[in-house]
């Protein structure tokens, strides 16, 4: 609409494209189903190129590539040039699509720190997350181990704001725990005492740092995915443009389905002849209320000037 074509060959190529879709309703339906899952790949790629992209932008590329593969499969067979070129542009390196599909969580969160990378993709990230998220399970296992090791079934491992993770033991078990050289008394209480040891201190440090390490690792993995996507930016942009072109083509084919639209015949001269032409928007607005009266228009040869007169709202522009 912004830059209409003036080359007959290019216009005819477009007409051939949506004419083929009109004549082949099965593939056209498959194409429409694929396009329903196609996001705005071009916008996502632009944001990533400017360093403003997030998980949902990578997810848009992932979903766009999946939609492109589905669209290409729907249009198998001999195709007119317009559709064939579009299908060829949809063939982006499959390794990138597979990597994005395996790496990104579904649905992708808005922020990276909300878990954008799917579990199982990166072992180091999974380990840091496990320590961060499963700290209660780790502490419970260690508490059972300490109870058996020191022979104090009632001891508890708790987190103290100032002391970190400590062993809390009742008063009756304090002297027994004092006899173990690996335990250090940190604080006495009216009904017991708190102890620590090198293993607990190390666990406290690891759990405290696990969250930051997980975030750092996730940023690293995300950066790798962005770099891989930008490395294929040209192919991704071509895929986005092909999806957009196919969307236009199927839209034109859908408009022509009721049989009220026709394919204009183009000639390389200055003739302009319309027979029984109708205004599609006005005709649709009148549906069921009044019949639209078709109009002829011939502005060729010695009829290059036509003067339309009539009152306002009489339909001159129509």
C-alpha cells in the first residue's frame, strides 16, 4: 500500500501467487494454520540487534522459525515463483531452531531472571538452580546425617540472620556435641546451644552465592543464544519477510474466495477500463440493507477526463 508496484511482471507474479492459493484450498488452509502461530520476528530481531532484547524476543524467533517450517511443509509441490521464493526463504539453518527450542522455557518469561532457560539445557545452570531452589532438601538431608553422626536425634539445622546455618541442640545434648573437635560453639541459649562447623559454613556460602551464580550462568547462556541468533540475522530477516509476504498472499486469496473479486488484466499502455466495478468497503457496509450498484469507468484514449457532479454524500468518490 505504501509503495505500489508499477512493473507488470512483478504485479503478475503477485497475482499468480494468490491465484495459486485460491485454486489450492488445502495448502492455503495449512498455510493459514501455520501463520496463526507466527509472531513478529522482525520486531524481535530488531530489539535483539539493539541490545534491548529479552527472553520473549528469542521466543518470537523460535516460534517464527517453527511457523516457517510448518508453512513450508504446507506449500509442498510445484509453486509459482512468488511462493517458491518465499518457501526458500523460510529454510533457515535447522540447528538454530533446534537450539532455541531446547534452550527456552515455555512460556518464555518477560525477565531473564525469572527462569528463561529451560531445565536440562545447561548442566551447570541446573546445578546452581538445584542448590538455590532445593536448599531445604539439602539442609534436611544434612540434618539427618548430623543426627546420626553425632548421636543426637533432636538436633536441628536452622538459618540465623547473623550466624548463617547452625546446628541447634537442646541443653541435654550440648556437652555431647562439645566433645566433637569439628564443631565450634557459636552461641549459648537458655535451653540449648548453637554450633557450626566448616561444612555448614561452606554450605551457607554456597547457598548464598548459588542464586548469583545461577543468574550469571543464565545471562551467559542467554548471551550465547543471542549471539547465535544475530549470526543468522540475515536469514532470520528473510524468514520474517517471507512470512509477511505469505500472509498478504493468503489474505488476497481469502478475499477472492466468495467469487466477487476478479483478477484484473494488465496492459503496458495508458488504458484504464473498469467494468461493473464495486467499492468493497461500501458494498460490505450495505450488505443486507441495500444493493450496491456497480459502475463502469473508462479513462482511456479520448476519455482521459471525467467530471463527476452531484450533491454531497451522493457517492461521487465511490
